[in-house]
């Protein structure tokens, strides 16, 4: 034990240095740059909170993108977790071909977001063209297209996590409940769901964070069209930073605000669901 303690800093140091260089230092630099006007890091000039004021006052794009992202995240998180949990319940039963189904449902998660975006753009447009529309004709088409894409990509991954949680439930508890006359609904609500709360915590965290920071799928599927009404926050930050000259500081300020919003939501979710784990 003493040997481990003696050499612990030596083994931790490479990872700690990489973490500082790749995350902590750029993160702190990003916060500083959000209070400056700059073209490059070398010519940054401090301007106080003007970038944050401009982000919210000069146009409604940021607020509209934030509202669109929140609406998308709520619908996606609920639908993904409900459908993934139902599939997990079905695929933990003794039915033939279970392993094949698990593999098939998980495979979309292995495909890159840009590729998925273009695939679903072709599929959705192929359907809408019959009626004289496209996915960019109406913001509702883009919204539901993104929801479908996100569900198709994430359900299999969440399903695997739920399956692991369900399989970890003691068979003795389930048999005791059956002997006591508990029905399927009672078993589900009183035993299964409380027992898989750790899996629910993980799945909610992953789906919330992934829904909020969605970028490449949004870029490939709609690119914010029509009129940037389907532009999510990550894409709005990208466009502000790289497509508008003199707005680099504003884009950085939006990124800081976005980070704070997502961090608060994710931490609240973790606190609430972990509290349920303790109670169960």
C-alpha cells in the first residue's frame, strides 16, 4: 500500500497534465475571451460584459435557438428513454433472437452524426417530395426530423444500459413478488423501476447532454433552415463565431452561457435521480 501511495503521483501526472492542457487551460481561456473583443488570442482587448449584452440584445437568434434546443431536448429525452426502456423489458424476456435484436438496435449508435444527418435527410425528403415539400419547407418538419434521427441513434445505446440494469435485479425479489400476488404493473413500478434507478440516472444524463450539444446532425439535416428556425444552440454558436466578422467574442460569450445552462440542468438531474437511488 505504501508503494502505491509513493508512486501514485508519478502515474497520475501524465493524465493530469493532458487534462490541464486539453481541457482546463482552454476552458479558462475561453471564459477570459468571452469578456474581450478579438480576432486572434494575441490581440484580445477587454470589453467587459458587452459580448453578453450583444448576445441577448442584438438579435433573437440565440434565444430562439435556446428555446428550440430546450424543446427538442425535452421531447428527445422522454421518447428515447421510454422507448429504450420498453425495448429493454422486451429483450430481457426469453424470446428467440434476443442477441440479434440487441445488435441491430445498437448499430445506429456506431454511425457518425454527419452521415446520419444526410441519410435521414434523403429518407425524409424522399417522403416529403411526394407532397411537394422538403424538410426545410417547414420548421416542424425539421424539428421532428431531428427527434426521429436522435431517437434512431440513441435508443439502442440506452437500451443496452437498461438491459444491464434489469438483468442485475435479483430473481429472488421477482419470485417473492410473484408469490405475493404482485401483477405485472405492480412489479414494474415497485420493483423493476426502483431497482434500475442507477441505469436511469446514467441514461438521463447521457440523453440530456447529447440532446443539448447536438451539432453535426443539425448541420447535416437542416443546417438551421428555414430562416434559422431549426438552428440549435451549438450551431448558432458556430455560425456566430465563424460566419460573422467581429462577433468572435459574442460567440464565445454564447458558449459560456450555454455551458452554464447545460451544467446546471445536468447537475440538477444527477442530484434528483441519485436521491431516488438512495431512497430505493
